[in-house]
C-alpha cells in the first residue's frame, strides 16, 4: 500500500546560505482571483526566460543514497538517507543548516523519513515502527509527536506550514487507494480529488492553506493537483504521461516531477518542473550520469531542492536556484 510519494519522494551560489560542492556538503496553476505576493530580489516567479543555476549536491556524508525534500525561506534543508531509496523509505531523516547535518529519528522507529519543514523549524514526516506500520509525526522544539488519522491503517505526514497545518495521506482498512488529509490543530479533513479512483496524496501546503500533491486516475496515470478552499485544479506538464506536485510557495509557484509513464528504474518520472501563471520550467540536473530529476521543494527566493537518480539507480540530493 505504499504510495508513489513514499517510493520516489521518500524512499522520494550566493543566493544559498550554504556552500555548494560536488560531494558531501549542501551544495499552477494559479486560480483566477488569487492574490499575488511581491517577493524579494531573488524571485520565485517564472517569466518565459527563467532558468536554473547553481546546482550543487546535498548528500549525507557516507550515505549510499540521499535525497533532499524541503527547503524553507532561511535556506535550511530537510532530507533523508539510507540504502536504495528508489524502493525503500529512508532509514533516517536529516536537517541541514549552515553545512551542519543533524539526524532526525523518531524514538523507537525502525525507519524515519522527514518531509516537511516550515520557517519556524517545525518538521513533519513519516516513521515505520518495528512491526512495519506507517505513522506520521511532527517535531517541534525537540519533541516528537505521532500523527495518525483516526481509524486509518497507514498514515504518512508530508508537508507543514508556518501555522503547523500538516498534510499527508492515509489508507483505510481494505482500501488500495490512499486519501489525502489536512490536519489543523486536532481536526483532520479528508481531501480527495473527484474521480481519483487510484488515490489522492497531499504533499505540500503553504501558509494560505493551498495544497499540492498528486492523484491517480482510473487508467493508473498520475496527475499533479492544486487544492484551494475546496476547489481542485489539475496541473500537468504539457505532453507528459505522468505528473506530480510536491511543493508550493506563498505566491503560488509549484514544483514537482513529470515523465513518460514508462515503469523502468525511474518509475515513469524523468524530469523536474516548476509552474506559475501559465509558465512551465523543466528542470534537469547537469551532472554526468543523471537519468532522472525531481524538484521536491522551493522557497520564496526560488531556491529549490530535490533528488536525482543516476543510470545505476542511485539517489542523490541536490539544490539549485531559479532565476528570471
């Protein structure tokens, strides 16, 4: 019952406040009528001439596989590491601040995947207990708290915004299709894309409560979505068989991954992308041997993070900068 998100996202340079090196240091659809935030000098808006620069790796030292999943407005990065992230969840999450790595491990868990990071340092993610069961968690000021949708047999927590709203997905007993959720305080709200018979998975949320993720249609194809106050919009990269969205900024810029849908070692997703107000930007890391790229996080300055998979199936984290 593991979702594409867990298998790919979890399992998946002056602008940066970190030093980029090629080794172990940190290297939509907008809906009519939505407000637009004016950003600073390094903007996350996407004019037609936008490009991506300052690529660098974000790999936990000595780890066989690494991935970067989120970046906040301070340039702090969240990710995970472990063996064979293409088919497994990370063994351990990590938090990277000013070139210093800190491990994220839910107490007593067999594996921990850290996915969401807000601007006040709160972290959300998923852990697997020793019996193999999946649970969400949040981490606030050093205190871990479990997050489980009532009655669910599996819960994955993904993104978190500055007010502490958490989004993710869950499975009911006997169901092969996951459902999205948003958690505000102690209140869970189910979020399901109409007609998504294969499941709805919420991944990212901004401070306005706008949610992005992916859903699977009756043909088994993946699509990116934006949810705003109960209204869904599908946001697929033009011509792509598969699309999925992972992150969203305050101004509505979204990021994710797309591909041809062929289930080889890249599971149908070969490229990252960003989207805003009718403009698409495809993202591929320039590293030798890279076969697939995903963009999993973006901040208001256009700094992005993600992971790429080489032709041998190994996962590596990266960071970069979108510039106009």
